[in-house]
């Protein structure tokens, strides 16, 4: 489904000569094309002219019952998620499913489900949250405390998703510690994990749980570690992905992207 012509500013012309093969477990060229396409190219314009992106984005940013947009995920991060679905995962035979750790008002899950319905037919999106804010957090590293963010009316959210016809999206309620082990065993193959839960324990636990389900080359996308409020999320990535598992990032802008071994 690559009908886009990504163009970069002239100072990046040398990227065209970069090897396309994976290096240290990540596709460096693809990471540059997405990250630089966003910052120094026409990727945003391509998305804003793409009807699938526009519809998914409109659904993700529409107001929730409390008047706030359904998603707090930044536009650049949504563009990168969409670009991975469109350029890197679409067209694979039975690639697996998409999981999200941290739904809040459901916006980024709705965004991925609307895009996946067109780009990854047959794939499901499963998004996990307490829907009651953060469980206990670690005051020594996390900026957010227990109950942070907000409670969400899950019945309203499920009804809203049904009214949109997004039958490829499921929300699972509860602490990750209670829900992930059983649910991920049933989900099986995961091609994209959107880790958007801000704090050390949640990021660490969700990574450990999803790791055995990831298809080789699957995308592990961390929304928060590089934002000022989420050093706990970054510490989990440093300790588990970088030091222990020896993974190298494919992208550091607009969020951290790793590829599963
Ligand atoms: C930044 S919000 C998610 C934003 C959302 N993806 C969006 O589109 O706006 C982070 C969410 O992670 C959830 N969370 C954090 N730790 C959790 C845990 N251990 N179990 C379940 N949910 C958790 C919080 O309840 C919160 O709603």
C-alpha cells in the first residue's frame, strides 16, 4: 500500500545510499525515512492528504464525554504509528495483532483500529487499562501518583466504539498485572505493541509480558520515555531493552521504536 512519495530536504540526499538490510536488529534506513520524513520532509503533508489517516485522526481527537479529546497522543506520534502500519506492516500475510498498554479515553486505540481496518484487515487491536487511573506508582522515579490521569466510563467508550463500527477493537479492564498474562496468551501473535503507560512498573511489566508474543521484527513503540514527565518509563527501557536485551532503537523521534528479535 505504498502510494506515497516521501521526500526529504536536500541535506539528507545521502540517505538514499544507505544499505537497506537490518543492522544490529533494526532497519536504520526505514527509521530515518520515518523520523526525518516527519521532521525534515513531507510525511505530515502526505498523512494530512490521506483519507484513511484523516478519518482515524478525526475519530481519535473527537471530544470524549468530559470534553477533552479522546487521545492525548501527539499528532507526530500518531503519524508515525500510521506510517508503520501503512509502509511496514500492511501487505504482510497474517502479521498478527496490535496491543496497547494504556488506553485512557481510548483515542490512540480507536486511531489504530480505524487505520488497521483498512491497512491490516484481519488484525485485532486490544487495548488495556484500569480505566481508573494509575495503580500504585514508585515515588522514587515516577512523576505520576496513584489515580493519576482519570477514570473513564468504559461502557460509554465501548458503546462509542460499537457505534463507529470498529469491531476490530477490544478494551480489557484491570491492572496489567491481573489482565495481561491471560489475555496475551490468547492473543498470541503481536506485530505492534504501543506501550503508553508512563511509569516504570507498568512499562517494565507490559514489555516483559508482550515480549514472548512479538513476531520477529514486530514493532515495540514506547510513547513516553523521551518526554519530561516519564523518566520512569525511560529507566524501564534502559534497563530491560537496552542493557539486558541489547536492543538498538530504530527511531528516537517522535517516540522510541524498537524491533523484536
Ligand atoms: C498516557 S495514558 C494513555 C493515553 C492513551 N493511549 C491515549 O490515546 O490518550 C496512560 C494510561 O496508562 C494506564 N496505566 C498505567 N499503569 C497501568 C497498570 N499497571 N495497569 C493498567 N493501566 C495502567 C493509566 O490508567 C492511564 O490511563
